[in-house]
C-alpha cells in the first residue's frame, strides 16, 4: 500500500520517520503490529528510511502517482589545482567533454541540477586506522628483521594488501585496524537494519577509506552488487600531510588483486596529479565547475572520506558558506572515526537539508596495551 504525505512531520523520537508534504510512503499492512493506534510503520520512497509516522498526516496515493520517470542527476563538484597543460586540455568525463578549471575545491561538490527524484547523501569518515592507535611508526612495530609483516597486536590486521613497489608505502597510506574493520561492518549492518538503500559509493583513494567502504557494503550485504568508485578529489586537505609527498595510493589493479570491489569503469573527476602537498585552504575550499553525473535512481549516495570531508561537502550541499580555516580545523578535530552527516533533498523548496543520520552514533572507549608481566608480577 502506498500513502502520500499531506503535511510535513518532524520526528520527535529516534524511531519516527521524517516526511514532507508530497512524499510517497510504502506501508506493508502485515507489519503494523508494533504500531500504536493512529500510527503506521512506513518506508520513505524519497530517503529509503523506515519508521513510525502519524496516519492522519497521509492519504492513500493513486497508483499512477508511484510511476517514476528515470533521468539523470547532475552534481556540481570542484577541481584541485591543475598544471597549465591540464587546464587547457579537455577531459572526457562520463561520456562528455569538460574543460578543467584551475581551482580545486570540495565546497561545491554536490550541488544538484535537473532533479527528478529526491534522495539522501551520507558523508562518512573512515574507520579507525592503525596509525591512530599505534602512531605514525606503526609499520616498524610489526616488521621482522628480514622485512616480513607479523601481527604485533591483535588490533593489527591479520595481513596487509600487497603493493608492487614496497610495503613501506603503506606507512603513509595506513590500513584500518581490526577494530576499524569491525566498526565499518557494524555501520553497514545498522544501515541494513534501517532498510537504507545505498545506490552508489564514492571513496577517497586512501586505503583506509576504500576498506571502510568495502566493509560497510559487506554489512549491507551489497558487496559484489554496488562497487566502489575511487575519487581522488575526496582525499583530505593535503596541508595536514605535514608538507610530505602525497602518498603512493594503491593502484586499481592492486586493489582488485586484494579483492576490493572497485568500479573499474569509473574515471575520477580529479587526476591524482592535481594533489599537491600543503595546498592552501583557499585552494581546498574555492568553488569550481560541475563534474559528477549520477543516474537518477532512488536511494542513498554514500561518500567515504576523511574528517575534513564532512563539513565542506554538507555545508556546500545545504548552501552554507565555508568555515574560516581556524574554525574548520577545530571542527575536524572533533569528528571521530566513522563520524557521519546526512543530507536529504527537499524538492519542493529546491534545497538540501541536514537531518539526523539513519543510524545512531558509534561510541567506544580507549583500551590501553596490557603487559601482564609488568602489571601483575611487579613487586
């Protein structure tokens, strides 16, 4: 049964569904036993989220109201700084030629045009990485004298993905810890429980982000069905790389060999060569021309990036100005592993709105290293 919302309803409790006038709500009459009188349990066609809503805010929809005309979304995004040669050349993206701009930014990365269907955008920081637990020298702690990897702590991954040149490249592009893998899968399972439909996944080229996307998809039971689109433009503000060289990210071939579900047909909108060390905040946050094109299918677009990804992407999408660099840094430092923001489209008002993410926050405490000999046996 399909209902049409007559009025907007803003949830008062975590298990309630946000609806706007005109929304289509799918209701299964056989699943209403948990609903109180005057309430129904429904799934929003617009967001894919499920929850309780007041029945008197809706009416039965005509069958023709549920017909969908498929078309394409065009998302505006940004461009990192390019060389003169790259600026003057036309690059073919998604089957069309575009002239690349000299400016680079994530602050306009998802401005919408030609929208036929409303949808959600979930922006997420990667899960816990080994360097966050064991420090920048984490690799030195788990290499034998002859350079072989071993698991020095149970929170180290059981193995490391192979890289053609050197394992030491992973020191600047660290993988998830075992807890980070568990966290990511837990988020995916929670999204599945909430019946969130993820249609597309975009990831920073950083290994920890690709792994996060992989394990979220596994929790959603979408691995092999939805593939990860690796987008270099989603890499974090390079000033925080402490003037070092940009990491040698794993190639598509290496990621595939390591069994990551990568969309090999996708071509990133930002060439890796556009990533330069210690870029200015202005280069990172300045506006740019449109590039991303997504098919217009219902569901959520998942973007896995860094702590620096959440504010620029969501503030630009909701038409808020970018923060000053000092405020931006303070905000990013407060974002935990797998911190997330969720935007949903308000079609009638021609804008996007920040709302509560479809799943709850993941909070956990620190667990220090334990040496029984030094603790239990000491005098």
